[in-house]
């Protein structure tokens, strides 16, 4: 082997060996041993060249994405629909009939159907591309970077370029870019809710664990996708990409089964039903003609066969797939403007069918902005107005502004000391207020800014030391020196009961007095009262320190002066209460699922109107004791679940679905992904959601706002209504065509058709006329109806049940009755203009079959146009909001002009077997066609009276 080859082999070995040699649990392994195994310097990190080599060998630090679907497969997927199969068969049969007839002209019907099928595929592809682009844009917005030591220098690199062995440097506000073993930590707290579901930040330290521990208890490890809420630290990267804890969950996610949407199920049912109906109709009509009219010659058989094909085409609403895609696409665009990005067209309707919305509390129902709302001091209670991180509001005593000097001094002391005993920062950029650090600590800064003079007083102190918060101590303290003064002060905040144990004095106005044994129970009772209102409580204390107090230790946290306690809460979003009321009005249950304390969850749920005051929450520990039947019973009546893990969320979703609910589920954490995928429609958070969650979800909320979900429910219901509108219209109109031909053939002698023609097979309408009706009435008007504005109050009725058919019995009755009326008025019009029929003859003996057939043909077209007005609502009169849809009136006008043209223009007369009509004929056609409207109005009135 030559020297260069040997050198290359050695280099490759250096890349892979550190990875191979790490085969240990880093949490129970000393940090120095981890550094040795990964061949990295715990002080200087990797060299840039070594990091580049490892990146080449290991690949980027990103989750394995789903392999892109080839374009040809995406095209074929657009045709994977029962209705499309039916249309393709209809196209083939139409082409066959055209060839049997001798291939005259162009096969118009086959071409029209083929164009519609292709248009449907194009619409689906375009919308999927738009959704992909929207999701990609969200991903780009959340692209993270990390700070590492490379060649002994700090460098900022994209998190995707982290490799095992990198020395990762963490600070407040950072997103952890990879799984890593801590080597140093100072007051380091990590928010791991996205991974473990734990709502409180976890305090980290680099000590080696004595034994393997659960994920949430690995205190010397940090994990990809979590965030630093406080402190600083350094750590050695031990896992990247799919070799992280997030990657493990992403792998498990593939095993979770996604359910078809209700719309997919319903359209599949309709497609199968129409397949049977179409074959049956064509067969029955052809047999009826053969038996009733004595078909004997080959030419007659060809005519009958063509008629059967035409009726089959007429019975199939070939515009349905394309119109569905257009309507869903428009709905998607409307929802995107309302901050809801839908990834799949058919998911739009699912929200409209949702009977339950399961949502997290923090950030969705609440602002995710911790806010101080109350202060309790020795002199009384102070209320703080304003919510969120914008420092707007004031401190009030009861209903009046805070003016009492003693209470004002105490409030200023509580907020000033609480702000200084923390590490958060509050900044304004372009009119937006943002925090860095722990949200609870930031709440003190915001409240302090609302009390004039407090912020300026705080600026006089410089920090000299800190005793960090730990879960064992439940408090923290800082050492400060006042500018221009040698005296030192200790500022402390923490759990009120812990803090009171360390206090010997209490602040009363500007005076410090001893804290007596009688005062302690009263103070603890006040604190308990705040906790009972679901406030998170923090006590504040201070004292003057000795000159040699440095560094701080626990012995210095004695003899403190108790200043007061604050009540902090994550306030509900202002718009959520009305959104919850709207959801309840629509018959949609809202269920809160959170990792917070049950009392806090119940309080927020009560404030928002999710539950009645006094209702309690079911905790995750309670769920662990319930079997599946018990859980199904529990979810029927419980609307607040607290202290739950993501595993509990999946069980809750499954139990609701087992009870027959259509479930919308929100989530932002990695562990929420299985529940989101299992739900009928998973909704990921666009701001706080992880990439795994967004991948699993069918919809993404750009603003993380519950009100957006309710708005999407309304949009989904409007879309569902519009789908039902054009289904009602298309099927009833097509049924009118089928019944016209069927009854016309059956009653040809009584209507005078047989006597008016010498042909063996006499039809009330020609094949070309049937195809023309299908062309001008099934496309434009139906499409315009699909974008109809909201006619009925869609939120005033309960959601569609999981077993409810989109076309139920009442709708089928309406479809059949309307189709029958159309057939009757069409045949009655033909009868009126033919001698020897059932009805009195107009101008007897002057009209032949061509005129009568033209009049019947025109009447059926106009009847279907009147039917567009009927179909806009199942119960509401057609005259309600009659002119709100200009597209519909434009489509009706266009259809009228085309029908006039096909009747009056000589070229089209030849093609469609029509002849010109005088004003009387036109008036009769319009009048007879309008009967469809009046009969339907009567039927709707009867239904409204019964309701």
C-alpha cells in the first residue's frame, strides 16, 4: 500500500473510531472519559478541520426526513380516487361508443371528462406544492444555530453542522442543538417540555449519575430541541441527527397509524355507490327501450347503446373531483390568511367535522407570558393590571390607583428586589417587547416597569455574587452593592414557605419590625389563598450584608427581611373566551390537556369557560390507574387533564376516538407527535412547535392561537356545506336527466312521441343534448356554488357524527324529488307542444318533434339553473342572501347565453338537433322550469315547520 493510501485509511479511521468507541451511557460515564473516547479537548474543542471531516462521515445533524415522493408517483396519487376510476371508465366507454358509431367528428364527451380529470390532478399537485412551501418557510423561520469551541475559539455555526465531540457552549435563550454531556454548568436550567412534557425548567449539573436514569432525570445531559431558560454551561456533543433522543422518537413515529379523513371516507363511499347506480341506470334504461319500443336493427341497438352511455355519463358528476379540489384549495387559502397552514387538501373539511378539540394550555389558550397580577405585603394587597411582557398597566389598591405611601413603598421593594434577584432581561425592538431568560423572572421586570421610580432605583445596584436556584433549595439569592456606597445587600426570592423560614423581620412601610410567631400563620394563609386561585407564588426578602460577605453561601441566607409575595399566572389570551363559547355553541367540546398543576389548569379552564367553576382536573397519575374502558368513560365527562405526559395524550385521543368522536389535537413538543398523527387532525404550533411535530401534523397554526382553530372549524364547516351544496345540485340535476329519458321512453306513446316520429327508437332528448346539458350545468354553476359564502349559521348546529353520511336519507329524498320534478316539467313541456299528448295542446298541429324536443331540452337546462338556487341550503329559502355570490350569477348568465346560442344559431342547431323558438315557447320553458323552485320552496317550508 502506498503512503497516500495509508494516510487516507488512517484519516478515515480517525473519523469513525471516536464514534465507535463511545458505546457507553454518557450520563453514567465521567465527562473526562467521554472526551477521551471522542478524542476531543474539553477546553478547546475540536479543530475546524476535524469537525469538517466528522461532518462528512456522520452527515448533517438533522432528523432523517421522509424520502421525497417522486414526481411521477405524486401525479399517479392524484388519480387514486374511486370517482376518478369511474370517470376513466366512462371516458373509455364513451370512446368505444364513438368508435362504434364510426368516429364522427370529435369525441366531445370523452374529451370533456379527460380534461376534468387532468384539471383535478393539476389542482391537487399545485395545492400540495403550496402547502410544502408554507411548511418549508416555517422551518426556515426556526432554523437554529449553536455556539461551539473550535480551535480554542468561540464560533457560531448552524446546528446542522454540529458533530459528536464538539464542545457546545450554552447560554440563556439558546436552543440546544444536539444531545450532549455537561462538563460545566452555572445556574443552568433547561426547558425540556418539548421532549419530556415537564412544564418546569430542569436544573442541570455535570455530576456523573450513579446509575442509568429516565430521560427527565438525566441531570448531566442536555438534549436536542430543548432550550436554555437560565444560566450557562459547556458540554460535549454525544449524539446528533437520528442518534439523539428526538431522533429516537421520530423513528417511533413511523409506527403510529394515520387515519383517513372523514371526507376521504365519504367520497370513497359516494364513488362506490355511484359506480353501482350508474351501471344499474344504464342497464335498466337500455332494457326498457328494447322491451318497450321493439328494437330490432343494428342501428337501433347502436342508438340504444349510445343512449345508455350518455345516461351513465350524465349520472356521474364528473365535475365533482375537480370542484372538490377547487373548493378545498380556496378553503386552504382562506385559512392560510387566518394563520392556519393546511398540509393536505382533504384535511380542511376534517376540522369542520371535529366534535372535540384537545389543546394544550400554555401558549395556545394562554399567552405564554408569565405575568404578576397580585402582590401581598404587610400593609395589604396590590393588584397589577396589564398582561404579557409589554410594560403597560398600573398598580391599584382595590379599584383605585395605588397612592398609600406605605403600601407603595412595600410594592416597590418587592418588585425591585425580585427583579434584581434574577437573570432575565426585558428588551424592546421595533415596538415588540421580548425577554431573555426565565419567564417568571421576567415577570418581575415587567411589573417593576409599571410602578414609577422602581426601575431607576434598581439601576443603582451592581451585582457582586449569586447563589443559584436549585430544586433542593427552592430559592436563589444575589449579592449587590449600591453605587457610591460600600454597603452590600442580599436579595432573595423563592418558594414563600421556604423563604419565611429564613426571615426574622418583616417590612412595614419604610420600617423594619421583627417577624412574630403570630404573623407567620397569617402570612402562610395569605400565600395559600393565592395558590388556591391557581397563582404561582414567589416570596421576596432581603437584608443588609456584612462587608466580607463574598462569596455567598447558605449561611448568608438567614435573618432576612420579608418584603412580600407575588401571585404570577400565565394569563389567558383575550380572544380565547369568546372562541370557546363559539366552539360550545357549535357543539364542539374543548378539552384542556396540560402538564401544569391541576389547580392551575382548573382555574384557567374555568376562566375560559371550558368548564363550570368548581370543576376539577383529572391528573396523569389518575389515568395510570384506569384501564381502557375506564378511560373511555372518564373522557366522556372530563374536560381538564393536568400533570399528563405525552403518553397520556395519545391514550386520551384514542379513547375519544373509540367513543366515536372526531378529534382535533394540538401539540408543540416532540412527544406530542404520536398523538397528533393518531388524531383525526393533528394541529402543530408554528412558533413553538418542533419540526417532528410539524411533520406529524396535518395543520400548522402560525400564531399558536386557539381562536385560530375555532376560525378554522367555521371555515371547515362552510367548506363542508359547500360540498353538500354542489353534491345536492349535481346529483339532483343528473337525476333529472336520467328520469327524463327513462320516463320519456316508458311513456313515449302517451306523450305523443311515438306518433310524432317514424323512428323505431324515439327519445325525449338526443344524446348530444344530454351531453350538452351535462357540460354547461355541471361545470360553471356547480363550481360557483362551491365557493358560496356562508348561507346558514354553520356554528349553530352540532358537528357531523363520525357515522353520519354526507348524503343522508333526507338529502337523498330531496335529490330524488327534485330530479322527479325536473323530469315531469320537461316531459310536460314536450307534451304541450306535441299533438295527441296528455296535456292541452298549444297551437295544435303546428309543432313537430324537433320543436317539442327543443322546448323540453331548454326547460331541463333552465330547471337545473333554478335548482342552483334551491341547492344552496337544505332548509333556508332560496331568497335568503340571494345575491351574495356574484360568481354563481355569472355562471347562470353564461349558461343562459350558451343555451340561447345552441337553440338559435344555425351551426349549433345542426350539431344538437334544435330549432329556433318564438317568445311564447321561451316563456313556457322558463315558466315550467321555475316549478322546480316553487316545489322545493314548499318542501323546505314543510321541513322548517316540522323542525
